[in-house]
C-alpha cells in the first residue's frame, strides 16, 4: 500500500534532526499525508500540537491504529519524541497494545 518509502514526523514546532522526514504539524495534516501517500516506514510522534489544536499526538496514534486495523496493515516502526511525559506514555502504551493485535 506504500506508494513510496518515507518517514513521517508529527510536531507543531520542532523539526527532525535529519532532513529525510515529511513534517506534519497537526492531526489533519497527519491524516491527509497517510491517506494520500500511504503508511510511512517510520513515524515520530509529539503529543501536544499547539494551544489551539484540540487534537493531540495521541489522537493521531489512535487514528493510525484504526487505519491499520481497517486495512489489515501492520503498525509501522515508531517512536515518541514528546516532552510531555504523560502524553508520551499514553501514545507508547496505545501503540504497543495495537501492535500486539496487528503485528
């Protein structure tokens, strides 16, 4: 289902250390990127996506889990780079649980 190989970096402010990532700044960009290009090979999640955004990186992780489940796809390689400890833990726990079901 991957049209091309790519890495997806979700963060409202920061940029990845290397330049070989597609950067998305919010939930809508995250969803649109995956729907248009396909699953990335790797994802990096931030939790807090700006003061005015009601959706978080956790919402993106849940969308990803549902997308993978609905399409019979394994969860791509991922990491969470968020400074929000509780948000980071929530994303990690969710993705680990969905991986157990799908992979």
